[in-house]
C-alpha cells in the first residue's frame, strides 16, 4: 500500500504520462501554479463541464447561461469589495523562509484534532463491535468531548480575530497552539500581514491614459453586472438563476497540491436570485441539490461532506463547503453561499444605475437576494482523477494502472482494436469506428499486442475495448471488454451502440 504522499505523486506523474495535465511552460522549467490540459485532459474537462451545464441549465427551466468578459470595469472590484477585502493573511517562518496562509495553518491544526477524534471512534467501534453506539460515544467520551471543545475554542477565536481584523491575535493563536512549520519544525513566525489576491494589469497604451484593470478573481461579478440584461431579455421571473463557466485568477500565496490551488483556474458558478427573506430556504435547497449532483457520479458518498462556515466572507449570511476526500485529506471542492443583496446593492450604488426587480407577485420592486453555487472545474477534475486512479495486481502476477473514471466522463468511450493488421480486420474495424464516432469519442489502435493496447486504454480510463478478430469476419460479432472487470463478451456488431450508450449517456445518471 502506498502512503498518501506517494499516491499523490503517482497520480501527478500518471496525469502527465497519459496526456491529461502538463506543467505550464515546462520547457522553461515551468510556471508555478499554472497548468495545461493535454488531449485526454481536455476531453475529461469538457465532459465535466457538460455534465454540470446539463444539470444546471438544460434541466432547469429557470436557469440560463452567460459568458461574460474576463476584463471588467475597475469599479466592479471596488463595489464587490475585492479591492478592500479580498485578502489572505500570510505569515512566514523565519527559519525555513517558507510562506503560509495563517488561516490554513490553523485549519490544518483543527483537521489534526478531528483526525484524533476519528481514530478514537474507530478504536472504540472495534472494541465494542456490534454493540457500538457512535452517537452515545461521541456525546459521552471524555477525550472526544475535550477535543471538540478545543476545536470550538480555536474556531471562535479565529473567527473573532478575523472579524475584528486583529492580525496580532491570529499570530498569538498560532503560537498558543504551538503550530510548527513542517519544513523547519520551529514556531519562529513573523507577524501576519494581509495580501490582496487580485492580479493587476493595464488596458490601452502604457502612457498616462492607460487604466488599471484586474483579472477577475471570480466569475460571479460578470453575472451580477448583467442581472438586468439577462432578466429582461430572457423574461425571467424570480426565483431564477444565471450560470457561467469561465477562467478566474488569484495570486495565491501558497500554490501547492497540483491543480488543487492554481493561480489561473476555471470556475462553474451559478447565481440564483430570490425574494429577500427566502434566501435560507433556497440555500438549503441548493446545498441538497449540489450534493445530490456529486453523488450522481457514483463515487462512494463517504468521500463527500459539508463544512459549514464559522468565518463568513464579507458578503455572506450563510455558507457551506462541499468537501471531498482528496489524497491529501478532506478539502473544499465547492462553495454554496447565501450572498444576500450585497453585490447587487453595491453595483447599484457604485454605478448609479437602478438594479431592481419588479415582483408581480408582491406588487413591488426590490433588490433580489442571491444564493450561489461555485465549484472549481480543476478541483472537480482532480477529485475525479484522484478517486479513479488505481494500481491493481492481476491474477497472472502482472499489474495494471487503471483510471476508473465514471464512464460518462471518460475521455474516450471506446477503443476499436483490430486483433492484427491483416486479413481485412483493419477495414472492418474502421467501418465500426465510422459508425460509432459521431455519437461516442472513439480511438482506433492497431499497434502492439492486444494486451498492451488494453493496458494503454485502462490507463486513460476507456470503459470499453472492442476487438475485431477472425470470427468477426465470419459472423459479424466482436468482443467487448469492460475496463473495470476486464471481462469480455462476444456480441453482434449492431448491439455495440446500445451497450456503450447505457453506461455513457448522461441521461441515465442525471435526474
Ligand atoms: P480556498 O478556501 O480553498 O482558497 P475559496 O473558499 O477561496 O477556496 P471560493 O472563493 O469559494 O474558494 O471559490 C469557489 C470554488 O473555486 C472553490 O470551491 C474551488 O473549487 C475553486 N477555487 C478557488 N480557488 C481556487 C484555486 N486557487 N485553484 C483552483 N480552484 C480554486
């Protein structure tokens, strides 16, 4: 069994070797926290986008799409609060000279305490066997209770210090908890400073007339400033939503963990506009709906959990993350935020234009409240890839690397493999390829032994391998091999389409 670190390294190496993800500008030794998606990567990414867009836009009559520009008027970011408040608290270790996010150091410390609680529960469940009552154990065990108290204490203290903007207290908390730098092993910390995460650039000639712009740190603001354009042209009635997929940029202080934390990344966001006072109902609705979407992928539901925020962003009155069990632990995959009327009200104020909705039901105008669902496409990609990656020992003593990607997200749905390059098999295989490729992404391969070709397809997660052999030429049957079970069935050529379709048509998985 590989430890978590080695497993993650193997996943990164695999992603590169099989054309999923490359470091950006690799020939110049790479650019930190920027990545390129190769031929298999872009297929997987597009399939994830499509799965999200279908479930959000196509399957909701009251959600419409948008593709807004990355460049926006600089006042946007003043109104949204990003110029004044989109900061991360950074802290340096004086011995290792390594830089950290102060809040992440504290959150990682909390995760360690949580892990101790989980271990305690596991130990007890083994000791008591079938009689184990988890609820009772958690509410009565002294050690568990003490640790839970400690977590609440840390959360409250952190939350109070951030709300009051007292960075010295954050540093004191790090010292009090004796949090050490993982590199130097010391707690010799600098003061905590705020660091704005937006990238600045200029539009126009660089002389005096040029204006400073920011690369958008979230796609949401493009939706807010278009609220009235869309509401009017699409004749939408509240409640309704606007969805968008697009790039976002953040000058992250610490960008590690591959595509988990990038400086250029993609978001899939949906802003749902509701009547004031109805936002918590819709917030609960979207929490449930988004979790159901994640579960529809068929990945074990124990890999997901909610994490409700104690420490709310400047615009929110409720917020929760859907966390996924990445190889480096449970981390945020998606955020669901009740953003109140903060953004629309601010844009109304800064632009001087009225942004209101006349509600025929209530007979009055108001600024709608907003519930947002925001998921990182790259993080979603990493969750699918990391969960899919397996290295298996086979009965014959060999081993294989296989990506058990949900079949409907797999880059290639079927590989078409003539057993040999002669006797008319390639021609037959090409004809099958031609009949399938309009509906399914297929790959034709005739090089190397059939075993090697199977291994290559396993490694990129192709759910079906279709082999054309001597018998095909006699009776129009082929063998179809299942990626996960490696079992082969002989079927007639006209049946191929429905077998692939059953596992890869998203209509069978979204509801
Ligand atoms: P984190 O706490 O990890 O920095 P966040 O709370 O700042 O994330 P949001 O502002 O809620 O993130 O953004 C919504 C989603 O965008 C996140 O759930 C995540 O999936 C994605 N995301 C945010 N920052 C990054 C990043 N630097 N790289 C890749 N994806 C990101």
